[in-house]
């Protein structure tokens, strides 16, 4: 099903505006609260099966999508459309964080980020080769988890002291037992087959206080993907994601020892709740040196992640400056203590 949000004043298509948080008409400037928008001005067209071809209600052109797209724009008239049969039933998100950074703000934030690259080529820092910026709602699962860790370890405390002409080393041995109860809330894992997992992980944190009940108008004017993996499929990934935090917490409870050797460590992590949510991401495509570089930006706080190209000249100069600084520091210390260094 395709959904169009028609302006009650002029009949043109409306889209979600990240700055005002409202549906906005680009022709006459009318704005409406999503919660108050009348169904009278929402037009729909149904498809019996999930297909790759839809018909735009605005101009009648064919809208071609892949099987994972939930929202897109018509290539002919530019109308923002939502494929509602892909965001309903089992595919309906529980929550959404709306875009809070506009496309122009995203462009400016990316340019600023490029200019701060100390080791990137000058041509890249100019940020004048942006090929495209696309706003995408990426599907995530947010997990609430409960973990119980049961740990047994052997620890030592070593003390060295002197009596008379002798140096003594005293070693005490301890059996350590820890049983730790941990709760994790809203741990995100992206559920899209297309998105790079490392990029999506590095976009964190999102402001989960901005989560809203899902309504299709939030998707108008943006692309959106439906999930390829359900919460059961991704449970091993979320367990792996929290395991690092569990290990750090266990280590923080066994302190004050000279050495710690784990004998047994059992961690039982279980899902308490999993919510399907859509999170806003600006994808930035940048041409440099005949290659396309892809970057992702958090659609709430403007955080940019990705691997920019490196200037070998700048890298060499940077390492040279570190080596020079180290050498100078050694010379200064030697001078102070009256020695000499070669």
C-alpha cells in the first residue's frame, strides 16, 4: 500500500519536517501536527502481495522498490510515499526516533567534520565533492537484557619487605567468588541486511528519550527499511555486544590483588524484552580520488562515522613530530640529570 499525505489547503504532497516535527507542505507552507492530521487527506492504494512495483497515487508512475524498502520517493514527481503494508502487522515498528537534523544541517555538519581531519588530504577537507545525502530510517531491535554472572577465581597479594640484610617476598593466596546480577536496557542492534554493522554500532548513542509511538507520517520524505532479521536472529549479536561490559564489571569487583586467575566463569544472559524501532541515519556519499566513500551520520546529534582517506604526507609528518618530540624530551631529561644521550 502506498500512502500520500495531501495538503488540505493546496493538495500538494506533505512530508515530515525534522526541525518543526510536523507534516509540512513544500508548496504553500502549511504545517500540521502528525497526531491531528485528518485521515480525510491521506490517500492509499493497496497491493495484495508484497511486490517490487507500486503505482504512485500522485502522478500514476510506477514506483520500483526492493523488497526491504518501507518508504521512498517517486522518481517522477518527487512525492514522498510510505509502503504501509511493509510497516504494518508483524512489520509494524513499536517506536521511532524522528529526524531532528535537516538535510541542510546534515550537509553543514559533514563539511565541518571534514575540515577537522588532521590526517586527511586537503582536497577531502574542502568537502566540495558530496555526491548525495540520503535520510534513511534504519530498523533496529532494542533489547532489555538480564545477565547473571557466576565467577570463581584464584587471586594473590604479594608484599616485599626488608629485614636486616634480607629481602623477603610474601605471597598470600585467595579463593574469590562473585555472583553478579546485571540489567541492560535498550541495547541497540541494527536489523538491516544492507547496512554496515560497524558503522551502525559507532553511531551510538541515540537519545532514547526521543522515542515516539510509531506513526507512518514520520517516514514521509525519507527512505526507510524493514528488518531482515528478527530479535531471535540477532540475540547472539546482542549477547556478544554486552559481554565486554560484563567482563569489565566483573573485573571492577575483583580489585586490590596482585594477580587474578579465573578458574570458572559462567554468564547467563536472557532477553526480557525486544522492541522493533526505526532510528534516523543520514547516509553521505562522497567522491574523492575517483572513489566513493560512504559515511553515516546520527540523525539526532550529528555524529559522523566512517573511514576518510589518509594523506601519507601528513601521516609521515605526524609520526615525525612525535619522534622529534620524544627525542627532545629525552635530551631535556638527560640535561637535567647531568647525563648525555646519543
